C-alpha cells in the first residue's frame, strides 16, 4: 500500500503541470476597484518619456489613480 | 494635499497615441505622472475610472464620489491611517514592462505576446523589432480571444504609424478591433478605438477637436506645443453628427474619360482603410448598414516624391447606387515644404440612404456581406530623375460587414485589395 502510494506520488511529481489554456491571469476592472485588495503590480511607461512607474513601489503615501483618455 | 505630500496622483491613459495625451497634459498643466497603456493590460473597460489606494497599496475607495468628497475622501481616506494588511492572496501575474521586455528563452505564445506589448510600449512605432512584435500579437490573436484581437490591432496601427508600415496595416488594425468588439460588444474602450477613425454619424463626441485650441493656447503662454507624431485625420477631429451626408453642388470629375496615364502603384502606394460604424458589431444587422469612414493614404515609393509646385492629389469616388456622400471629389492636403516624401492622407464619410423602419421581412434575402467602393486618385509625382508626371491610380475598397450574413470580419492582407502584402521595408 505504502509502495503504491509512493509510486503515485513520484509519478505525479514527474508529470508536467498542465498549463492554463488562458495563459497568465489577466487584469480586469475588478482588479482596480475591489476594496480591500492590493492594487495590481503594474509598471508602465510615462507618456513624457521619463522612464516608467511601477505602481507596486508607490508605498508610504496615499495614491489617487485615474484611468482616463484625453478624448 | 499633493503639494503637502499627503497624496500622490498617477494617471493612466488608454489611447493609441501617447503624444496626444502629452499635449493634453501640457495644455491643462497636469503635473502628475501619466502612464501609457494602449494595449489595455490594466483590463479597464471604461474611462474615466478613479481608485483611492492607501499607503500600503490597498484599494480603499472605488470611484470616489464628489458628492460625498469631504466625508468619504478627506475624512474617510486622507485623514485616516490604515493598518498594514496581512498576507494577501496572490493576484494576477504582474505586468512590468522592463522585466517583460527582457524575457528570453523558450516562451509560450502568451509570453511572447506580453513581451511584444512591453517592447512596443517602450519603443513605440520606431521599434526595430516591430515586425516580430506584430507577429507575436497576431499569433496570440489566433486564439480568438477578443482581447488578443484588440492588442493585435494596436500593434498593427503602431506599425502603420511608423517607418516599417505595410500596405495592409491600416485595414488590418481596424479589422482586428472589429473582431475584438464583436466578441465583447460592451467593451467601451475598444468601441472608442474604432469610433476614433469611424464615421461622424457613429461618434459619441469629437475625439480630438480640442487639439487646435490646445496648440494655440500653449503657444500663447510662450511654450512650444508637443509635436504630434501621427497626424490627426479628419475623422478624429470630426464633430459628432446626426446628419446624413448630403450631396453638395455638382463637381467635375478630374478624369471623366480616363485619359490620364495609369500608375499601377509603382510610383505611389495607395493604402485604403474602411472604418464601419460600430453598430455593425451586433448580432443581426440588416439594412440600413449605416455610415462608414473611408481612409485613403498615398505613399511615394522609394525614389519618387511629391512636387512642391503642383496641386495636391485629388480623390474621385464613384461608390455606386445606395451610397450618400457630400462630395465625390476630395482633395488631399498639400505636402508642404519639406514634405515631398511624406504620406498624404484623406478620409471621407459615406452613408447608406435612410429607409423607413418597419418590421423586418423574414422572406427578404440577407444583405450582401461585402460591397465594393470604386474610384481613383489623380496626382502629380516626381520620378527619381526629377521629371514630374501626372498619373491616375484606381481605388478599390472592399467593405466587409460582420455578423451572421457576413461571417467573420475579412482577413487582413488579401493580395490585390486595399494595399499590398509586401512589407514597407522591401519597398525602400
């Protein structure tokens, strides 16, 4: 019995982990507006060409995040 | 509050062109950093959207309301110290452009697509690897997922705006966005991306009619306005309209008897894009088919150039029965001093005639899934040896209607239609 269980365990470890057909989990509107959840780990370039901003590093001060468009 | 260091503000724009948002920032004097997310990696489906985040990175208010600003935002958020959260469940995979742009080794289709988006966000239309990045996003779009179609469209449009443009990029980007919207008709941002270049009859508002005022006011302040890399089309400046184009005074065709020598595209490459009204992205659309915006781009081939002392090109459209347009004759803008090699663009609106609405006839045959618009463009163009000639090039624009009658939106890049398969690089 023990040997059978051990073999199954080893087999399970050797088998490839099934990949998610959808790929990495994508962000949704809920990622930004669910109270109590951490803001997503996103680093995006600045439109003025002065590098990027990683939202994950903006700690220590409160943040107002505005998703908008100029139109 | 910001000056006192109590609050930091960060904006994220969803637009195709970051320089327009930058001009907006300059015009309005916005002093907070604005980030660029043209591919929609943030997953936001509508703008504007505001989120208040505490000092530990935890969301505390979704869409702060101005009506209860004092109570909710000032007292309930700004004035309050929040406790550091305990261990939290891992969220979606992080999207960090610098990290993703450097991904190497064996990558899945999704990883290649994420790397492509990161690289394009960092380098823009001038990315040296843009062909590869477009390819990676098109490969991801073969999944059929709406967001992958949208992202492929963004990349195709970026290439259209850059030096590596291919003749099919203009229409291919619109087709990709339409495929995305067909899969997610409630995606407000994707719909706006099409409407930006679509007919005035489908616009919720003018998209970039503010640009002229912005430039003027920035100049009045003594500053130099941000230069827009990709020129604004008429469609993007057009005001929302509820009036169907009405034929104006009779105009003369530039070559009614077809006597002008034809250019089969050897001197000037013509690129055509049709942006349908987004109401066509519906489950079952019968006539009327609504309005569309026809975009025509003329690009001198290597060695050819526009003369600086001749009239600019003229488009003559003969769309056939059932179409309305203000004028079949449309003039391109002059290339201007120093613009002898630049692409010239024009766009115009066509609409089907209005019909009386009534119960649909179940016995009527389904409307055709495609219609063809025909016309021609006449232009003066100079050869490499300096000789300038007058030529005519035929225009064919295939309008493909999505929906059950039309099946899937047309595949991009069909040879012989609306541009060419050959990459821009091969022509140079």
